[in-house]
C-alpha cells in the first residue's frame, strides 16, 4: 500500500450505502478519525448513520444529522463514536471547543472537514462522496489510509471496493 492508494465504490441505492457502512464499521478501531467530504445531500450523514448503527449493532438507532448541535455522541459498553458536522463552524479554531479528541477511544466521524483543514493530516481515512448523474446513486472514494491493515482488509473483500 502507498499513501496515495484509493479505493472506490459505486452505491446505486441507499441500501448499498448501508452495506459500505457495515463493511467500514468492522474495520474502524478506537481513536480512528474519519473525514466525510461531499456536497449538501451527498450522503455523509447516511454513511455515518450506517457505520454507527452497524458498529453498535443497533439497526433502528436514531441518528440525526448533527448540523445544529455540531457533535453527537453514541456508545455502548464496547465502542464509542462522535459524529460531528462542521458546516456551521465559523473559524477552524472553534474545533478546539468541540472536545473531539477528549476521549482517545472514540471513533470520530466528521462531516464538512474542509471547515477545519488542520484535521486532514490527522485523518485515518478520508471518504469523498459524489452524487452521480441520472439517479445513478453515489460514488464513494476512500483515501488517506493511515493503516495498512484497514486497507488490506477492505481490499480482501472480493468484488466490493475497486482499487483506483
Ligand atoms: N447510494 C445512494 N443512492 C442514492 N441516494 C442515496 C444513496 N445513499 C444515500 N442516499 C440519499 O442521499 C441523501 C443523503 O443525505 P445526507 O443527509 O446523508 O447528506 P449529507 O451529505 O449528510 O448532507 P449535508 O451536507 O446536508 O449534511 C439521503 O436522502 C439518502 O437517502
Ligand atoms: Mg449531513
């Protein structure tokens, strides 16, 4: 694996986004920072919801968009998540007030990370989501792998993610 390695996945329907979330949830480990990029309505919250529900084994768990509260926590006795949306962040420095890194075991999922560019060097995974034309769903591009194991396991799932 090199640091430029990327993996892609085309999700034709919401249910495919859920499958990707399920696959990713199995590879995330405590302390991971995952950045979710994409325009309004791309599917950042949808993917975060799938990841958290799958990891907590709680398929009906209510997971609203954190757009107004900026950060919402989720946890069970084994694993904890922070789901953040930085859309309303006014300056990158405000990130300090969110306490994102106070729990070293929390897996942190961040929407609109472009609002705090200093997060990118810290990321374990960056996921870019593009809306495909003609209702063809969403294109997910995974990059900035900070962990060979995560990359290797994701590429070991036959026929799922494409190495790009
Ligand atoms: N693979 C897919 N194909 C088509 N639609 C999808 C797919 N995955 C998710 N969606 C839909 O795309 C929308 C994504 O909304 P979501 O709130 O997750 O976007 P977002 O990127 O978080 O936007 P915001 O920037 O406003 O937070 C939802 O309506 C969801 O049902
Ligand atoms: Mg969102």
